[in-house]
C-alpha cells in the first residue's frame, strides 16, 4: 500500500493590522477606538440631542416638552441623554445659547466699558453698523429668538427679558459714567427708567418682527428707521 497522505492545516492568526500575511491569507483587521474617535462620536450625539431639543421646544414650548420626547426625537435612550445634560432646563439653555450670546455681544459692543465712544452717535457709519447688526441677529437667530422670547415659560430663562433689561440698565449707566469722564460737556443725568425703556423697546421691536413674520427687506427698512429715531433721541438727551 502507498504511503498515507497527511493533511496539514495552516494556522490563521486572529489579529493583525496587515490585510494579508506572508502566506497570502487574509487576516482580520484589528479595530481600535482612539480617544479622538470617541470624542467625535460624543460630539455627534450631543449635537443630535441639541438639534432634536430645538425642534421640540420650537414646536411645543418648554413646558410641554418632556425629556422622553427629546430622546425619541434624537434617537437615543433617556439614560444616554442624561450623560450629556443634567435635564430639560440644561438642554433648553444649550439650545438658545447662540441667541443669548448674540444679545450679550450686542450689549457689550455698544454699551460695555469697551464699547463705542458716545461721539460715534454722530456718525452715519454707526447707524449703518447698528442696522447691520440687528438684521444679522434676526437673520441668524430668528427661530432661537422666537423660542427664547415666546416659549421659555417654566425654564430658568423665562425671565430672561427682564433680567437682561435690568443688567442692561446697569451696563449703560456705567458706560455713561465712563463717557462723562472722557467728555465732560455731555449730559448723562438720565433717569434709570429711561435707560430701562431703551431695552424694553428693543425687545418689543424684536417680538413684533417675529410675531408678524416681517420679510427681510421690509425688516431692514423698519430697523433703519427705528434705530435712526433712537440715535437722534439719545443725541438730543446727551447733547452730542
């Protein structure tokens, strides 16, 4: 009888980066999770949650939205959502943060201690820049402003308008004091209530534009006339 043939089975490695070994066999690719990849994944999930919350708050208002609603909209579990946010209020603040920050910049750039000089009120360029800033605010954050101003009841930002107005009054008073030191001839004996109304009117303007869905072209003309009216009034009061 002939010799019995012996079958030899090659051992295939179970891991390795190279797609093929020295014997030409395909090897399984080793999958690694780097900290960078994990962070990208976390950021993506967080963005999905915030976007979903924004849609829910815009459609229903803060008080009528549940965390479960947001989690379902985002396609994540409720428990997973709490890994990213402490609760519904934190989510609401995250959603409207861009609009809140834009309003803060508006205040600081005009009336903060590093804001415009009061003599800029005489300039046509100042009027144009104010109009452009208001238009950009409405163009960029229209829906977030609508959520912040009309749908915040029950959240920690439900009194945002009043709190912003009170803080604006303090900031403008400090700005007046700084301008008085630079320009002793101006009049800064202005009632706190007049300063208060200055910000109240701004919010009324925004709310009316939002309520009536004023088209952009018409809105720009309205903002121009409103800001011109406001600047001329302040110039008469401050005497610049």
